[in-house]
C-alpha cells in the first residue's frame, strides 16, 4: 500500500494548526472550514477528533499550559519554612512566559481549568505544594487564585505599548507624561520589570501572611 499524500490527521496536528491560527489571528479565527483548509482535509474529518469547537479550543489552551514548569513543586524541600517562595516564583515566571508567547489564548483561560488535563495538573501541583508547605487549605486556594489573576493579567497586553510615540500628544495637558512617548520602544523591558516588581511584592506580602499561621511541624 502506498504512503498517503498527506500526513495522517491526529489530535496533535489539529491542535498545532489551531494554535498557529490563534497566535496569528485570535480565537475567532478557528473554524472547521479554516482548519480543514490549512490541514488539507475535509471538514468532517476533524469531527473524528473533536466534537465541537469548544473542545478544540480547550485542547489548544491546554497545550499552552503544558509548557508551564510545574516540576519545581516536586522538591520535598518545599516543606521547609519559607521554601515555597522560590518554586512559586519560578512557576509564575514560566506561566507568564507561556502566556506571553501565546497571548491570544488568555481570554479562554477566564473560565478556569474545566477538564483540561494540564490545567488541572498545574492547579493540583500549586495547591498541593502550598498545603505541604504549611498553608491552610483555604488560604492555599486564595494564593493560587491570586497568582493566576496576576500572571494572566500581566499577559493580556502591553500597557507600555499602548502609549503613542507622539510627544506633542502629552505636552501641556499631561505634564507628568512628558516621557510617555518613549514607552512603546521599551515595552518589553518595562513589562518584564513591572512583572518582576509585582511578583516580588506579592511574595513578600504572602510571606508576612504565612508567618502568622500556627503551623504544625512537618514529619
């Protein structure tokens, strides 16, 4: 039997093609007709792998979350007093990097993990590590939610990039924005520095909260 002219259709191949569309044009660009054309197959062939568009979008989002480093939470040393901060910082940076590489998927994250395996695995890893480190379960939930809000919010867009480079726009009417026309050119540096400033502030504040808990000795 001769080899097929097109590579065999698979979930991974469909997800990769859909993610490229999302990256290039946004979530609304994904459609059965468009994907079928990109993959060189008939539209019905896609339904053998994904019953609905929502199911496909879930898989696309989950593929991005699969890029996030959660292995940092596997170290038993995290149970030492205060040792939770370093892996939480590493995870937050990895999470932001994944979303910054694929910012168009961020709106689809708003509904929570749903049935997405990588999303549930990440939630389990973060929550479990915090509880093992001595955070009460209710507080660990709040910390996980807080960090998710912070990271996803930072990946939604570039605040610095939203300032036009027209110096005349700010002259007179906005005297404190006399350098705002320079922000767009340095947006990546500004965004990363702002994220690190916020992350440090969050972790420092959480450390103060953590110190108030009456924790039982581990072991």
